[in-house]
């Protein structure tokens, strides 16, 4: 039943995210935790449910790293991709101790391929929040949306024209691509552990996060919830 989820796709704004592959489930988390006692389960019971809740509440994270997801993102703006790249849980040297990589990605490179004029075009232009300098107001749009859209589209057209002109002049792709805006649509493959994925959801499906990245976080949560619902609930409700 769970395997039918593989390949599921959710539309996110004018792009999409697909659960390409995954390994593990709630049972994988349980067995990773119980291996310390030389035990292995084949079916979940009430004790295992309590164990997962305990692991999340007390931040025993290593068992959650044994569940892995691979997502394919297509037509997602570069500004959203950049926010995704910031999530590096378990990918650092700390006090000389190496912590295993919990997330990785590969994306289309403007060094190897010519970029196409594909840009994220907002369906609406939101107002700036009066109380939060880094946030917008969901559901409240500027009065002059038509003018804002015209300015936006003009900027996209000019940036791509500059990119093409630089290539025509013989400028290398790795430099010509620098004129492309953050609205440029990217495609990438992202692989992350359950811990890393839920950490992303926890931080980005938040009222202070940009709406576009919130939409991606919600879509990813919807894709993985059927696979390990108990673990996701435990991690999302764990102490900060």
C-alpha cells in the first residue's frame, strides 16, 4: 500500500514536487532504536508507538535518519531553491566529530546547458507586512497588481535578453547566467533523511516564512505523511 505512494506528484504554485523514491517507515525508526538491545520487530504495537513519541520528545534523532526520501522538484523558482538549500541538518563537523550527511541535492547547471526563458510568475502580488519586515500579508494584495505584473514581466524579459546577448558575444555560460533573476525556474533532485525533511517542514511551514516556500513544505508533508505518520507527528510536536 505504501509503495503506491512512490511517484506521487503535487503541484506547487506553477511548479511541482514528486516523491521519486523512499526507504523506510515508522517500523524502520523503531528497529533502529531497538537494535541497541539486540531486538528487531516485524510489526508495530502500542509499545512502539510510545517509543517513537519518546524519541521525538527527548530529541533522540539518530533513529529518524534511517528513513530516506528522494524528491524531484521541477519548475520551482530559484528563490525557493535557495531557501531549501539552507537546510543542512546533520551535515556538519562539530567539535571535530563528523556527523553523517542527512541531505543532498543535484540541480540543472547553467554551465552545461543553455537556460530557457522559464520564470515563476506570481498569481498575485502581496503587500508587505507592516509588523514583519521580512514577510508579506497572505490574502492582501497591492492595489496596482496590473502595473506590478507589467514591471515584473518586463524585468524577466530584459534579463533573459541580456543572458542571450552575452552568449551571442561568446561569454561563457557560467558568467552569462549571472544576469538571470531569482524567479528563474530550476529543476533538482533532493534526497534527505526523515529528520532533515521534518526539520525543513517545521521551519518553513511557519507564518514567518515566505508563502512560496510554505507551499512547498506543505506539499512535501502531504507526500510523506502516509509513509511514517507517527514519526512525523512526534518530530513536529517535539520540544524546540
